[in-house]
């Protein structure tokens, strides 16, 4: 009897020890991370991913309508990747963008011109310049106008009212209808500075529009119309005019042959906060700036492709 009891106790003890051994052997597998690490390592990895996805906040970007299509499209991608971030993109012209970012009403001031060209020196000195692309502007006319090449002098005569009919420029007997941008527009400032070489006054009878999109629509629909647009807005609804025989192409802009271009600036007042910096970093990332990125897709030119550079005074030098 005693032998039987001893045998049973021995058997129970053996089974208990075997079960404990199995549990101890299983423990490392239960605590392993997805990459073969320990539980602590897996938690650390998870925490890192969570931190990246926890970027949150709101951004208001205001200003250049020439830059607006790019910022708008990139912002949508950025918000898809960072669902807790809200970005609002508004036009209004470069002057408006610079004024609002300087005054603290906007987080980013989008501009086709250097801040020094629109603001007082003290105000401009508070802003940080983030250059995200190059934009070229071209004169555009209604598709029914047969003129396809205008010199600098001819453009000056048109926009100063000295020539008022297309027949005087080798075109049809059709009154010239100017579709202009307001004085706050960076597109206008760029066109006047690099295409005309002079500032112009608003002529009686000319049309003035805040939006490049509206300019395109009016030029395409109005007989005899002429205006100017960033290359990012061009399509078959308007006719692009050569500048002194030179086409407004990426190659001609990059090598300095075509002079009517400007940097696209995204200004912040001081260094940007975490959310704004993340967005600006994304704007210059390979996903946006590469050959298949938004910059090229929308008709802008990556700064990396420029063979020349321009300073605030308009001086061009080779890189």
C-alpha cells in the first residue's frame, strides 16, 4: 500500500515538473516582438510608430495662386498620411500671403516673389524663406488670335495701352482686351519685372482678377484677350505666346534662356513649429520633387534642375 501511494505521488510530481518545463519553454515565444525581439523591444517599436502617427495640428497656408495648385495637392497627400493634421490652402496673391504670415494670421505665406519685394525690411527680416520649386510665367491669348510670338517691346506696348488692336501686331482686326492681376499678385510682379522690365498702371477697360484660374477662363472665353499665367495653369483653353522667339519650356527656364520665372517661396514667421516643419519637409521630399512627383506633374520645375540661380535683385548667375 505504501509503495502504491509513493508511486502515485512520484507520478504526480513528474507530471507537474513537466508542465512547468513546457510553460517556461513557451514564454520566450509569447513575449517575442514581430521582428524577433523581446516584448520590451516590440513595445518600443510600437511606441515609435505611434509617435510618428500622432502628429497633429492645423496649418493655414495663404497667398500665391500660382503656387496654390501644388500646395493644395501635396497637402491632401500629407493629410492622408497624417489624419490628425488639417491643412487649409487659400489664394489671394503673394502680397496677401506675405502680409498675413508677417502679421501672424497665417502659418505659411506662399509667394512668387522674395519677401523683401513686398514688405518693409524689418518685416521681411522676421520671415524664413522655404523655396519649394521654380515657376515660369507666359503670356497667353485667346485661341482665335493668330499672333504666337511677342517681343518685350510689343508686350510693353500692349500692357501700357500704346497698342490696342491686334492688327498692329500682325494679327486680326480685333481690339486687345487685357486680363490683368492686381498689384498684390506675385505673378504680376514676376511678369512685370522679367517680361516687361517695368511696372504698369491699371488701364481703363482692362479686367483685373485675383485668381489665375479665373484669368485662364476669361482669356479663353473673351475675344481678343491677353493675360499671363504660370505654366502650371496652361492647357488647350488658351494659346501660349513665345517670348522674343523663345518658348516657355522647362529646359529653356532651367538653362536661363527663358527669363520669365521665379522661385516659389513658402515663408514662415521665424522657424516653423513641428507640424509646419513636417509639412515643409514633405514639400521638398523626393516623393514631391522627383521625376514622378507633384512638382513635375503640375508643371513646376524642381530647384535641383536649375542650372542658373537668381537673387532678390533679379541677377542671374550660373550655379
